[in-house]
C-alpha cells in the first residue's frame, strides 16, 4: 500500500533530487525501510544506529508529529502524507 | 449608497464604539456636518472653532489625504471610503487600558508615513504608538535579519537591536538587502544602521557588534520585548532559545536552506526550539547555507513572515504562529503547517527542567570555534 513520503531539500540529495516518494508499508518504520531499499544510505540520515530517530529529525503524519502518536510504530494508510524534516539553521553566521 | 467613514479608536466613544459609520453629503464638509447630527460632539473633535481641520488631524478619502485634494471642499460620492486619523491619540487603547509610556503624540509626518497602517482598524493611532514603543532584537544582520530589520523599521518599531560581528562580504549581496556594494568591508551592524535610518530616521538602532554567547546573551536579550532569530548555526539557535525562554521573551524563529524555509513563534510555556528539535545534528550532517546554498528571495519570504509575526505580537492581533511550524518549499511553491507542542520532558521548558541557566552551546552542538564565513 503506497504512502506519499515528502522530503525537504537536504534529504533530496540522497534520493537523487526526488522530493515526493511513494513508499510501501503499514507503519512509519516500514516506510523508512522501504525508502532504504530504494535509496541505500537514506536510513542513516534519519535514524541512529540503535534504531531510533535522530533527535534533530522530525517525522510528521499529515500535520502531527509522530512523537505524539505511536512513534515509529505509527500506522499509515493510503492517502496519508508523511513528511521528514531535519532541523535547519540557515540565516546569518556571525552572531 | 452613503459614504463609509472609518472612526479611529479615540473617537469611538462618540459613535457607540462603532468602527465605521455611514454618513451623507456632497463634500467632506457636508459629511462632517452630517456626522455631527448623528453623533453630537464628534465634529468638535475633528474641526476647530473656524470649522477648519487642524494640522494634527488627517482626513482621507479613498486613501488620499484631503489636503492633497480640495481640503474639506473635496467632493465625495456614494460608496466612497473616508477615514479620520488624529495625530494625538487618546490615553486608552481598545481594551480601555492605559496607553503604554512613550511618545503620546505623532507628528504630522509620522501620521502620513504610517497612514496605510493607521487607517486599518487593527492598528490605528494606539497601535502605531505600541509599535513605536516596542523594542525588538534581531539576531544576525544576514539573510533573514535583513528583511526583518527593514519591514520592522518601516512599520515604525521604535528600537531595533542588531547582534552581529561580521563584516559585509561580496557573497552576502545576493540576498542580504541591508547591505549594498559600497558597504563591502564595513561591519554589518554599521551598514544595517545606515540602511535602516535611511529608510526611517525615527528608529533607534542599537548595535551589538559582538558574538552572542552565554556570558552576554541574558544582558543583551533582556533589553528587548521580542526576539527575532536569524542565526545560521545551531549553537546560537539553542542559545537564543534558552535565553529567551529563561527571560520570558517571545522568540520569532525562522530558518532557511536551499529552497526550503521554516518559521514558527515560541511563546514561553507553549513549547520551545528544544521541544521541536531536542538536539542539534552532529557537525556536518546538515549543511550550512555556505556549503549548500540558499535562494536569495527565500530570505524575504521567511523574513517577512517573521516580521509579520512580530508586528502581530506587538499589536496583539490575529492568531500567532504559536504551536504551529510553517514549512515553505519554494520549488513546488507550497506552504504547509504542522503542529508543534510543548514537550513535558523538555530539559528547558518541560515539567522537570534540567537546563536552568545558559550552558556551553559550542560543546552542546559539538561545533568548532566559530569563524565568520559570510553566510
């Protein structure tokens, strides 16, 4: 069951520029696994080695942070949009 | 169809608190007489004994000041919009509260300069004075700081502080609209003050030409009402977040990279940057603008959203971007909003805080010692 996964520009570098990807899975974790199969190296951008999300990466199911749902076990269904959002710091350097 | 007349806050006690009223007449003078018949006492507020409009009151017909037309003999037609804008605002705002301390009188030039704001019911003379009494700190005179500084200055924010220790570099000029070619080599805070005051000499620009760090952040941030974050490194971003929260200041946050932008507002007690991103990425994991690039016009989009949120905070109008994170993708030209929350386990603003004073942010972010790199 494909679910749309949206990536910000930083992560698009791992997916060859693709910003919206149809991934397979019934939970967020399965979606991420499917992304890793399509784009080797993707998982390291969002997960720590022990299988937890990096603390500077947020994942949203529609408009809700999965930290406040069922974390990586959050269920997804067709029509959902999952967004992966690493922290950005851009602005001015010297302050 | 009669003429619609906007009534500013100080006169609304005479119109039963109505923001706009209808009146009839063929000229501005007729309308003023008709208003007097409907709302006794109103004309005495607007014209002097000789039935002339004194210099401290501006009257607009369809957004044009009547002294540039035919004065009180300016003809009006049904459906026209007329507005009465006094330079001297009353002592109470819309909630009946005492007006903030500071300048109580707007000069005629100020009335004209800010007329497009003051003519709106959400601003009015009382709101304009709030803007003129506000103190806003902008962290970084770069991509985001530039549009923030300009729009806040144009709006008449009374005091704008700028923290930056960099000098203007040629590579800044693709996006940093505070600085121009002739400013290359000049301290950014100096260039910023020149540009701001060229746009609006009323603004008191306070320069903080030094790096923001744990030893000076409380002292600097404590001088301001609202903080705007335009920093490009995670150490400063967490420092500004923590200091703003500890001082009870509202933080208007924005960030940009490549074609992506984010903006949100942190009000103390309603979540902070640590609730959103508990830890910074390890150095090198998320590239900087210098490494990856950034679209110049994106700075204006996000910076202008920040400036809008600052003005809303000062005026206490609308729904602030609190509890919401705005995401902007310039390539697909899409805006989205996701929810943010206060995390009860947040080390800063959670139920059992462990960060109760400023820490070593370079160590927290694993960042090397900072060098100006002209981003």
